[in-house]
C-alpha cells in the first residue's frame, strides 16, 4: 500500500518540533513519553540545547535504545564550546518531579491519548501548573481525520484511551490556557486531501502553548514549590566541551605541539637547506600519501600559514638574538650529550595559530598553561618553547664554543619555567 504521507507522519511530527527548536533555540528541552528516544536523538544535534531530558513510564522502552544518545567519536576528537547534558527518567507525567521544572520547551508527542481522561487532568496540572515551561508542544490524533485513514476501525492504536475531534482538543487547550496562564496556537501535520482541508484539518493536531508573563511567572511558582523527586534516573551523559578545563587543555596542547613542530621543521629547512620533511610529518600523523594529495588545497593553505609563521618567528628571534642563531644547545655542561633545540617563541605560536589564540586567550595564559605540562620545555624566561632537534655528540671544540654561547644566552638553562608566584593573568578566568 502506498504510504499516505510523505515524509511519514511520525517524521513530520518530529520535524515540527525540530523546526520550532531551530527558530526558538531553547536551552532546556524535555520530551514527555520519549519511548525509544527517537526525537531526542535528533534534538541532540541542535547544540544550542544544553539540557535534553526524556521521560517515559516504560523504562524498558527507554533502555532499548538509550545508548544511541552517547557522544560519538568526533564529539571527543573535536569538542566545541557547546555544552550538552542528556538525562532519561522513568516516571509518569501524572506525578511531579522538581528536576523537570523551569524548562524552555516541553514536548508531548502522541502521548495524552494514552492517558485516561482523569490522568489528562493530572497531566495538565503537572505540566502547565507545576513544571511551568515557557513553551509546550502537544500533539494528538485528530479523530475528524479518521474517515480518511484506509481500513481504520476504532482508534488508531490499541492503547489509545480516546481520540479527540478538533473541537474537543481546542476546548481542552483553551481550558489549560485559562487555568495556568498560557496562550495557544492550534495547528498540525499531515494534510487532508485537497478540498477537504478546511473540513477535517490535519491528521495529527498540534497545540503550541506559550506561557504568559515570561520568566517572572515561573519564579512566582518556584518560590512556593516543594521539592518532589518521584522519577528514577536511568541514563545521564555529559558531552565533552571546551568549557571543561581538562578537555580545553588537551585540545590546546595538541594544537600547540602540532604547530610548534611544524614551525620548527619549516624553519630548519629554510635555515639549513635541509629537506623540509613536512611529508614525513603528515605520515607520522597518519595522513598517507593519497590522503595528502586528496587534501592538497587544505595542505596548501596550512603550508602558506606555516611559512608566514616561520618568517615571523625568524624576525622575532632575530630581534631578540643579535646573531639570529637557530639552534640552542642545552644539557648539563659536563655531559658529552647535548641536545640541539629550536626555540619557538610563544608570541609567534599565539599569533600564527588561530586555534591556539582562541583557546588560550592570551600569550601569558599560554605560558601559564605550558608551564604545567610535563612534556614541554620552556626557555628560562618562559617566552619560548624549546623543541629537541636531534641528539648528537659534540667534539671538544664545539662544546667550548657552544658553552660560551649558552652562558650569554637567555636559553642557557633550558628547563621548565618555574611557576611565578603571582601570574600576570588568571588563565582560568580568561578562557
Ligand atoms: N513520543 C513518542 C512515542 C509516543 S507513544 C513518539 O513521538 O514517537 C506514547 C509513549 O508514552 C509510550 O512510550 C508510553 O510508554 C508513554 N506513556 C504512556 N503513559 C505515560 C505516562 N503516564 N507517563 C509517561 N509516559 C507515558
């Protein structure tokens, strides 16, 4: 049999909610009668939502698919500043629970017709009188439309306790508005055949309720409310976000190490005429030759950026050091193993790499962050990152020469800069 609606009616109902979310950008969304979390799974991609909650009386339905709400690998690999917490509860819409109060949007899609009329009264009181969300979307079958549904005898679902005509739905909606201080717009999804639309309305009727009086109205209820917790938490997940300092540090460190290494290689190639082994770097990062060619444009852009940064780094170092020497050696003066280092000024890293500047906020924040990183070597004054170039044995003459260099150099003792007693800026407060 040909499907009657394209897209399918349940998809159109969910799309109606998604369109509303796109327009109104609610931060806290609660889906009542969430069943197998189909709507929640679509809503989680709307990252202006910070708290997404589902409630259903049937815990087994929730548990079937709830793990599909977990973050996917890109959420961990490329976390954004968006914050998202998802919670799923088992419980009845006829009972109160203080954790679900104060939401921006509550949805009830094809739920109320599963309740007895007495429970619909409780639903109204709980949702509109106690949870008091700013907006509520309620969808329910429109029985005026039923004659157009081929082969339908009785209700559309065996568990339905009633199916309202448009007049009945309107009467309930108006009563709720009067009693709890809302206004409603009646609409729907699933068009009737041409010529019948006025007479029968939509297949699924939808009421979009808005609370009158904005936030103040909610606060009035809030003060008098008792804290009731009647639902059971079944699932809770917090998505990785750059608001989490540990995650921010990890992402920033990856960027810093990547760019510092890239700048070092570019600069060495320019100064020494050695081969620029950017290709090797890409290989090391798991970008094969084919992949490198496929993303040539991206690599080109990155190369241009690195080249520009390299030039800037050189200028800065030339300004700082009279002879503009590229390599500094460090290690214990009596050791026969010396490390050749490349100094990458933090100011260069900060201004050449947009993500580093955005994530750290300022050069001094970047310095404070790097001081705490065990794998990072900073110059004595903390102004540059020292990257090992290669380990090599030095003959006595070389050693003498470079020991003299080191004594005059700001990098004489290459080590992690001790945290200063009074940092210039509060790194935590600046990001
Ligand atoms: N909203 C979903 C599913 C609708 S089916 C969708 O759009 O596809 C109705 C759902 O309401 C079922 O999962 C059922 O378990 C749930 N339900 C029924 N009575 C309930 C109650 N008193 N409290 C909470 N959920 C209830």
